[in-house]
C-alpha cells in the first residue's frame, strides 16, 4: 500500500516528486559528506593527540635517560670514593685515617641537615599550625590564671594578703637556710683543708719552741755566767 501511494503521488505531481527526490538525494549526500568530514576531523585530532603523546614520551625518555646517566655517574663516583676510603683504611697513615674520619663525619652532618630541612619543608604547614595553636592555648591559660588570681583576691582580700605574707616569709626563711648551709659547708671545707695540711702550724710551733733556746744560748755566752 505504501509503495502504491508513492507511485500515485509521483503520477499526480511528477515535478514535485522529482524535486523531492532530488532534495532527498542531496540531503543524504550532504549528511554522508558531513559524517566523512567529522570522521576525518576526529582522525586528525587523534593523530595530533598521538603526536603530542609521542613528543611527551620522547621528552620523558630523554629526561629519564639523563637522570639515569647522572645516577650512573654518581654511583661510579661513590664506588671510586668507597674504594679510596677502603685503601686509606687498610694502608693509610694515622693522619689520612683521621682526615677520612673527619670527612665522613662532615658528610653525615650534611646528610642529617638535608633530611631535617626536607622534613621541615614537608611539615611546614603542620608546624605553623601547631605553633599558632600552642601560643593561643598558652595565652588563654595565662589569662584564665590571672583572672582566677584576681577573683580570689576580690573574694577574700584578707586571706589573699595573709597568703602573700606567708609566701614572702617562707621565701626569706628558705634563703636564710640556704645561706646558713653554704656558710656551714664553707667552714667545713676550711676545717678539712686545715686538717689536711697542718705543716704551717708545725713550723710556727717549732719556731716558737726554738726561741727560748736561742735566748738561753745568748745568756750563756754573755758576760754574766750562772752563779754555780
């Protein structure tokens, strides 16, 4: 039935039917051309994307090659230095060994400083946050403590004054006790030193004991002899 209706329409208006057929054919051709152009554009974009990926992969390969070459050179240099250090340890003099030990200690300090710097850079934000929180907490605790002290003084001024006087008195007593202990220790040390080195006292005593004998000798050698 559909085909009979189409044939009847063509016979009734052949010019209109021909025009519609031509339009339909042109429309289908235009759609086909658009699809082909879209496919070509998609393929071109895909090719450009692949080219860009190829360029980036080549750059990555070159960078990795350079890094591995640098690592290889560094490994060779490290190997050479390790062999030199072993040679110095086995056949070197004392000065060379001391210089080697100093160099190793310097390298360890440099490595430790590098790790600490890297750790600080990685944890910079965390450290800043912790420092800010700690300062805020300290300020709040100090403020609350001062408010508590002021409230206690206002609530019981007599008791607060008595406590302050007692605290000052205890501090003076502790200072006096500390001074007395220091003086006692000083006296004990002086006494120990005197007991440990009594030679000056013996010399003084011997000089004192020799003085009468000199007087006696002088008297005997004088003009007036003893009367017996």
